[in-house]
């Protein structure tokens, strides 16, 4: 065995990068009033959460500028693939590389980052894994039949999800933490329904209308969290709802729809700012 002497200058670690003008960014994205509240709060964990959110909003702003440049410089080539259905390809060459379509990757990342901002501000300090949580009630599983075990597992799964589920606090943001005015607004312009060949099924729409505000908000929040998780774990991109669904004939399954064209990003901004205000005012 050889004696290797540790020499720090032969090793490399990650750089430390900080935003030098974080106060300016907080003022820019959250407003002067929130900057004052952020400055005087003694909750360092909350302060850090606000920094994370603001840095992401600033990153989104930069990404949107790049997407705008790519969109403006792109050459579009439409192609008819069926009756009233067009496929458009994009080409944007710069220094020998084609950046065509980059604006769509940025849009999907923009969507994801907005949702991750809600996740960040809502994150809870204490967390237990399912195994740690079960240690306190493991005796409940002793001497049970298969049927009884199945029932217990379902019950405990629901209890654990309510207490420590990954989407628990994300859903809570929509159902409890944001203002009533914003809750009403969300339910007015967003719906989660089933579509078949680009059309909303009547039964699905009627079912949605019959739901209470709380049920609608839970459904919307769970759908948004699902889109966030798909991007994180399976790299499935989701895009902001700006297209008339009748122009997408292969659109099927449960989908999140917006009544008006392109207010989704502004709505997410409102939710993020409202959450920051309420956290800082506690």
C-alpha cells in the first residue's frame, strides 16, 4: 500500500457563485414593499427561499430574451401533413450550429422553473421518508391477513401523502395559502378535463363545472405538479396553453386548459408573488 499525501492544489471543487445585486433583483421581480419585508425578516430560511425564487425568475427573464432572438431569426418552413394540419420546421443558424426550435425548449424550461418556484417557496424544513414514518407504526402490520394488510397499506399511504407527500405543500399553496381573489381567478381561467381528438368531452366538462372550488384547485395543482415531475424525472416537456385545441386533432387524455390565450405565465407570476408576500407577512 502506498502512502498518498493529500495535496489540496491537485484537487478541484465547485465554484461558489452569488448574485451580487440580489436586493435589486428582489425589487425588480417582487417590488419595493417585499424588499423591505425581506430585509427586516429574521427568518433566514425564508430569506434563502426568496433568493432562490428571485434568481430563478431572473434566469427565466434571460431565457425569454434568448428565445425571442431565436424566434425572430428563425426561418419557418410550413408543410401540410393533412387537411388543415400544418407542420412547421424552424431553422436558425449561428456559427455553424442550427438553433431552430430552441425557443420551445426554453418555453418548457420556463414553465418548469415557474412551477419549481412554487415548490421552493412551499418547501417544508422537516421531512421523513416513508420508511422512517412507518417505523412508528410497524406493529400495526403484525399478524394481519393479506386483505387486512392491503387495507392498512392503502390507509397509511394516504396518511403519509397527507403529511409528507412531495406534492402536499404544492397543493396547499393553491387550496389554502394564496388569496381568495387569486383562487377565484385560477378557477375562472383554468380547467382540467378529458379531451378526445382535440375536443373536450361533454361529460368531462359537466363533471368539472360541478366541482367545488377546493376540488378544482386540488385538481389544477396536482396536474401542474404532475407536469413539473414529468419534466424532472422523464424529460417530458410541457408547453404553455396558447393553441386552440381544435387545431390539435391528436390531443387526447386529461389535460390542463386555459380559457384565454397566454395568461398562464402571468398567472404563475401572480401566484409566486402572492406566496412570497404571505410568507413574509407571517
